[in-house]
């Protein structure tokens, strides 16, 4: 038994349960949640160290041998995703201490947050397709709850759209599972890799691949399936926006990478060709859509879409370098994106608004916050030497090497357009003098807000200035993704 | 039998998509129920219906002597039904609260979170809670 694989899932659920016991006692709930998030981080770090030092880890739940039981498996990609999840979980939990008030706590904010973290960790660690569906549902239920927790009008509006499209995507996902099971008779991912090669009707397999692509594409916010995202992500409390923005679409991207590197890799011209077109369209629509908005969080929301395009671009080129870029981009983007949402929350705490027109003067009055925003925003835009620069550089280079010149050019242009949006926020919220006739500052940033934001910004700097070790991990993950036999042998025991 | 069930899946799925696209939250719920059933039926059929013998292995035997009905799809469907039921309950309550709060079940007139060009201020301010001064959302598309 390799218990270390279970801990990232069990600890958040335990934290959720203990939190429920203390419902109504805000002080204790904050403390228990931070403790739970710390333990979760410790477990994920231990798992990451284990994977990094001794290769892929697997565990058969209940000791049922694969492919009959449920397999948990952690390769480098899963380990990276899980540890970033834990970092974001910890940062948002600390931030919540400052933002989440007792009415939301009484409504069950922390249990839902921890269940979300557990569900996301489970989705990253499972080696079974049906189990992945179950984790998706756990994660979705928690996110539905978090999204409408404040019971504001616009939350209901955004929440309804989010729930509708996500339920539809889940139905597509399980339809795909049914069809795949009918063709192969198995749902274990490693076993599927072997079984799909024996399927007679390869056309039907490609059609099933398209169903999976649509299902995960909705979750990931890929073109043309992303409209639910800008409709809902700006409505909940900032802490919730940040965790949803950092994690949920990335689970969709992770599922795409996993399925289209392990199961559907025998008709690349169709599947990965389609992904390439979708990736370029996603990058452009996201970044152009953002240009039209003038609200801090909505600009960031639409930018999520654009950056998902980069990750899918890495997957669709499917060379070791491109996948390295995709994994590195995931790592960098999850941290930066969550942090930008948190910063939007800090600036809203100071000025009482997310509207860029009413914001202003933050650079004069809050130099430190401006610095934190500067690091994250220009990392997102891909300015050297910040983390986003390396991620984009690798992807552009991978595009040039494989002859995908249009995609490589799109990656560069979209990077510039991202800089436009970030400069707009910088100019309006930070550089511009305070709007005339505006009353004094609404509030002071809390130390519990600035602490996680600073740590995430420092992490962004570290990834940017010392990319070596992070690149090595991403390269190892890409190596495993391009050699599915490593995954298959680890799960099935080298049969 | 499989062919008949396959056509049935298709018909139910078509009906459910028609309902889901009709732009009414109540109809969406009915569409969702139908779609869940269509998918469950699909998983059931994909397990093949050739054998009807119950999946029980005789005592002292390690493997069944004769071919048995496939039990796995039923286990999958059972899980899917339970999850689907929980989701359905949540969706009912969410839609009911949405109706209470927004005063409409017509998805076309739900514009609070994404105000149109003519109405840039609505819904943009955070912390706005059941503000009755704004026009009710049920007064037609923006």
C-alpha cells in the first residue's frame, strides 16, 4: 500500500468534516482550515518529493489488482498539479481569513473549499476514467456551492449558467465513458492505452475522442465552449474567484492532456489537429474579448480562456518540448492567475470597487501592492525574466520546430495583446491619479491578504529567475507523457 | 434488442436537448432528467445484453462456469444515478432561489451578471444584494 497517494485526497475531506463540527465559531474555523491546508500542502509536498526522487507512484485501492480495482497513480504531471493545488489552497485559505465574513462561514464556506481541494486532488491522482468522472462531480458540486454562497443576484445569474453548461459537459463525459467501455471493456487508463489499439472500428474511436474533447473543452474553457466562464467567474467573493480561476479550468486541461497522451493517440492527424485549431482560436478570442472589458476581475476571467489556449497548444503539437512548455505554463499560470485575482481583491478592499474607471492612485498610496501586481501581471504577459516568459518561449520554440508557424506567431501576438490588457489595468488602477470627488479610502489591506499575495508573487519571481529545476520537472513530465509505456508499466506491473 | 435501445437513447437525447435549449429553467430541468436517463441507458447497452444469467460464481469455484450478464455497467449506472440525483436536488433549489431572486425563469432575460452595452452599470458593483431599485430582470432581453 502506497498510502502517500491517498493523503492529498483524505486530508481535505477530514478538514471539511472537522470544520462542519465547528460551524458558527469563526475563529476556530479559520484556524482549523489553515491547519488543514498546511497538512494538505505537507502531504502533497511529500508526494512530490517521492515522485521526484523515485519515479512514478501507484496504488491499487483495496488491493484489487489493476485493471479491476481503482488505481491511483502519480507521475510527474500529477505530482506538479497536486502540489500547485496545495499551494493555491493554502494561499486562498489564508486570504479567506481576511475576506470571508461570518455569514458565509455559517453557510459552509470552508467545508466546500476543502471538498473542492480534495476533489481536484483526486482528479489529478486517479488512474481510472470512471473515478475521474466521480472526482469531477465532487469538484463541481463544491464549486456550485461556492459560486452562489453569497446569494447575490448576479451570483445566481452567473451560477445558473455555470451549472447548466457544466452539467451538460459532465453528461457528455459520461456518454464518452459509456461508448469507450462498450468498445474496450475497460476503464482503467493504462489498460485503455492497450485496449484501444485492438479496437476494429477506429473511426468510432475518433468520434468518441471528439466527445471527450468537447466535454473537457467545456471544463477547460476552450474555444468555442468558453462563454460560461466570463459570465460567472467575476460574481463570487474574490477568494472563490481565485481558487476557481486557478484550479477548475486547469483540471479540464489536465484531463485533456492525460486522455490525449495516453488513450487517444492513434489518430493524431484528426484529434491533435483539431486541438491545434481550437488552441489558436482560444488564445485569440480570449485576449481580444478581454480588451473590451473595464472591470478588474472580468478582464482576468476572459484572460483565463486565452491562457488555456497556450496549454492546449502545447498538447496539440505533442513534441517533448511542446509538452514541457504546456506543463511549465500550467505551473506558472495557476500561481499567477490566482494571485492576480487575489490582488484585485486587495485593491477592491482599498477602493471599494472593481471598476477600472473608479479605481486609481494605487501606485502612489500602495507601492508594495503595485509591485506585487507588476510582478504577476507582467509575468502573465510574458515579460522576461518573469515566469511567463520562459513558458511562452518554450511554446513558441516548439511551434517553430514542428513547423506550426501560424501557431507560434499567434503565441507571440497574443502575448503582446495580453500586455495590452495588463497595461490597461496598470494604467487605470495603479498609475492614474485618484478619480476626482472620490471619498477617502474604504479600507486598509489586511496582513492576512498581503501575506499569501506576497508569497505567490515571490514564487513567480523564483520560477522566473531560477527556471532550471522547474524546467527539469516539466521535462520529466513531458518525457512520461510522450512515453505512455512508463505509465502503463507502472500501473499494470510491467505485464 | 440493442438496436431498439440504441434508437431509444437517441430519441430521448434528442428530446432532452430540445428541452434544454428552449430557454426556460423548468424545461431545462426536465431535459436534464431525460438526458441523464439516456446516458444511463447508453452505458447499460454498451455492456451488451446477450447474457441474462445473474453474475454469481458457484461456491468453491474461482471463475464462473458459464457466461454471465455483465454486472459492471449496472454498478456504473448506479453511481451515476446517485450522483445525478444529488445534482438534480441542487439544481432544483438553485433554480428556485434564482426565480425568487431574479423573478424570472427565462434565461434570455437573465442579464444581471453580464449587462448589455446599453446598461453598463447594472450588476457591476460588488456587494449588491437583492437591490430592488434596479429594473426586474424579467422585462425582456436587454
